[in-house]
């Protein structure tokens, strides 16, 4: 059994900031990468960013590049998504996910099917 628990969502005004957390438990040594995705009502789940657990290297969607930052705390088995300069179009449910197969590492485009475990999601709402 594996658990991913997200927290930190909420409501902010445009231009504000939030930090999301995702704490993992279980066979964390087998997690090759952690990803963040988001899904707005009526939309497909889309890639936000990812981090390679071992090296700490990151990748971001063009829509959030320069505004969002992913980091990790190995001691706490926790991954963070720092979101700055938030826009109304960032409003969505945000999910963290774990890739244990390595599928996300060798694909140029990251999609949800490459990830194996998912958190419950946390709501982020940005108002004008």
C-alpha cells in the first residue's frame, strides 16, 4: 500500500501565492519521479511539473514556467509546489502523483498514464 497526501490548497486573489505539499509513505525508495497535475471542471487533467527524486531535476509546463517551483525534502518524504503570481486560469484541483516505472523519465511529453499512484487532490481557486 502507498499513500500520497496533499495539502495547502485554498482561495487567493490574482497575483498571490500558495504552497502545496505532498507527503508520501510506503515504498518511497521506488519512486523515480513525482509529478504535479491539475484538472479544471470540464477539462482534461494536465501536466504542471515534475521532479526526479534522486537528482532533483525539474520540468515544467510552459503555462507555469517562471511562476511555479517544485522542490523536495528527502527527510520528510515530501514534495512541494510553490505557486507565485497566480492567475485565474490556474484555478483547478491539483494532484500529486508518483512514477515507479520510470515511464515519465523517458518521455518528452508527460501525461497522467505515466504515473502509478495519486493523491486525493486539493482545490486551488484564484479570483480576479
